[in-house]
């Protein structure tokens, strides 16, 4: 990762175009052109898996990258003022999930892979790109029926983890206000699976696919979603990237509006 300097911003402070450009570059650098390895998981299928600082702490997650993601997440998360609780899960993206939610001064809880035995604990099955059905359960504590929840995860792959989290929250009687992830591995169609299983849409910061450029299968960032960024700032930001790389919206729209 480069040593590009990045200044953190706090919620409520106007976001300027140069800060957004710097943040995009840091995040794209983490997800783009990563080598892959094959893992087995959901449905007995094999998947091409690539690690990043954000999702696997390879290399360790830097404060600059965490700040960049926190800034860009604020372009997407719209209902923090209405929320009473932030929810994530303890595997892989737990650190960045906690960083994002801390901006909003929300209480946070992480679903875990081992039971606590506490009263009211919710247990649901879990499967994803590296966990087959029947191998693991997810355990959620600390959610009340009256809670209104912001659900955060590091990425969508098969959609299995988010579906399990949504199911666990639903059992508690709480309401999911919105869902945000940093990455979306489009080749695994997890967004469609989540919509089919739960009826909910997911906001994402960036979308990746896989390609073989002669060095083996590698990750490729296709585009970034810039959420609610205003048109004037968007025009300034997008001129720093290839045409169509920056998009208004959060990827949850049926037809995300693409800009040059």
C-alpha cells in the first residue's frame, strides 16, 4: 500500500472533492489486482478468494485506509440518526465495521461464531464462500425488539453471511434500517441472493470482478459508488478516474445512474 497521507473527517463536516479522490484511491488500491486462491464453501462450490487489508488484514489495516473508508461510508449511510444500534459480525471485517459505526456514536454488537450461553442469544446457521452448510452457526446477542439497526459488513460475496445476520435480527423482532458493505464480489451474485431471501437491498461502496491477465486470476475494481455525493462534487471527483468508473448511488438501485 502507498504512503499517501489522508486526513480524517468527522460526521457533519463538509466533504471536499480532493478528500474523496484520495479516499477512493486508497480503497481501490486495496481491492484491485489482488491474486486469488481457491476455497470451498456454500453449496459445495469452489470460489476464487482474494485477501485485502479491509477484509482480511493482509497487510494490516492502516489508520489511513480506515479513515478513507469511514469518509466514503458517510456518502451511503442515511439513517444513522434514526438508528439505535449497529450490528456486524466478528470475522474478518470486524475492525472496519466497528470503525464505521463509531463515527455515529452508536452502541455496537458483533455476531459471533461461538455461543456465550447468555439469555436471549439467537442462533442461526451460517454458510458463505469459505464455509459449507452445516459447518458453522452464528450467535447474536444484545439486540432488543425495539432496536432500529444499521447493519455493516466488509463485503458481499455469496450473500450467505448477510442473510444469516438478517435472519438473526429478524428473530429478535428488531428492524433493519439499512445495510452497507464496502465491497461486492459481483461474480458470486450475493446481492441477488440477499434480495431473494430477505427482500432487502444492500448499499455498497465498490464492485469487483475477476479476470486472468496472464498472471493468473486476479481481482479487478469495476466501479465505485459514491452514494449521496452532490452533483458538483461528483463532477470534480469523477474527472480523476476513467469514464464510468464513478457512479452516483449505492449499487442498490435497479439501474445505477452512471456518469462520466
